[in-house]
C-alpha cells in the first residue's frame, strides 16, 4: 500500500474510532483530521523518467471506495494535463467505458475495494518544458469530483529540431500562343539533411498581365484562385529529401498578351523560409514573331507578276488591289500589255 493510501486509511480509521492524530509542531494547530470522501484515486507513472520530448508515456489510475464508505451514483474517472507539454491520447480499463473520461460499468464494490485500473496513454510534446504534470480525478455522476491526484515528471530538453528547408521549381510545357492555353508545373521539395515540415505549406502564384487562370490540380493539394492569384495548400508532413506531388497550373493566354513574360511562384510555411522560382515564357502567333495577328502586319501577298495574263488586250493599264487575308493593307500594281 502506498503512503498516500496508507494515510487515507489511517485517517478514516481515526474518524471511526473518534481519535485525532497529534500534528507535528510545524503544522497548523487548527488542522483536524477530515473524513475521507467516498471515492479516492491514486495515480502512478509507468514510464521511466525523465521523459523525452516527443515520447509516448503511460500512467495508471486506481480509484477506490474509502475504507468505510461506498459511493452513490455512477463512478467516473478522468485525467487531464495540469500544464503545457502533455497531450492525453487514450484511457482504457476493464469494465470502464472510456472516451474523454471513463464511467464504471462493472458490479458494485464494497467499501475499501479497488476498481479495475485504468491505463492512461499520453504524448510529451516536442516543445515540452522541463517538467510536465497531469491530474487524475474521480467522482460520481451528478456529485462532482471527490478526489484527485497530480503527478509531475521531469523532461529531458533535447536540441531544437532542424527546420524544414523548402524549395520550389517552376517550368512550362508546350508552346504558348496568343489566344491559346499554356501549362506550368510547380514542384515543392525539402532539402536532404533538413527537418520535416510542420503545419501548412502554401504555394502562391500571381499570374502576369495577359494570362488568366483556367485550372490548378495536384494530388493532395487544395487549390483556389482569387483576383489572378493562385493559392495551393496542404498540411501533411514532407520528409527531408522528398518532394510533394507536382501542381499542374493551366492558364489562358489572351489575344493581347505580351510576346514574352515571366511567371513566378513562391512556397512558404511548413516551418521553412520561403523560396521563389520564376519561368520566362515566349509567346508565338498573333502579333508575335514579326506578325500582327492577320491585321496587315504579316506582309502583303504582293508583288505578283501579272505579265502576260491579259494577252488579248492591247495598251490596257490596270490598277489591281490585292489584300492579305483578313488584312487592311493595299498594294497597287500597274501593268501594261501591248500586242502588235
């Protein structure tokens, strides 16, 4: 029997016999032995200490009826952190129905009897302080908490984890032409020797003038677009030396787009510094490559040699206007055919 439970038992016995213990001289002389509640709880640490940051640890909770009392109502046991750095993952025990707390479902117990033990599984946070504490408590439905027991354990402080080191590459495929479409591929990678990502990773691409959004997809990525800015996010961990599945960004090239432009994308978050990649794109067709989109800048289809076409006419001067297809340029050619 632990010292804590032994003290409780002696206190209950003293109440039953009408005896008060003499307190040490340093104790409050006004203190008296109180009667134990109907339910008491004891908490022990199963995992050797000190804990390590990021470690999974377990505790045992044992609820008991007091030596001379039995509870009324359903018995409820729970456990909660008593400070930062510890997360309760699971509670489990025979004849206990456990979720956030545990309700006893077994047969009624006599005074002084122990309920089946409950195992508490917890995780020490990666950023846990030098000590973590948590409290086990017991009570009855509608009657509130009757007893609690807090345990604190030391934690070894490890060196800070290496941060992630993200980079992004951006490239286009196929030809971009005025009035057509184009495709970019964006790939996010984590450097070898860096740490894994933590939290949300975000890729942002602000489209240049003359380019509009069509679609963005990538396995595991959630993508959206607003006012010409494409945003893709994900929160799963990326290990060092690995890459996320690529993002495929499809854009529309307007008929008035410049004949060359640069598109840039940035990756941020995940515990890493941000990184930016750019792709210079050349546009063909339309007014590009020496043309003007069929509005006369593509060059006249003239000169055309018409000599000898009208051989049956003599001394005829003809002004022939021939336009390029869809163009407004006019070329005048005068010719004379003389027969003897």
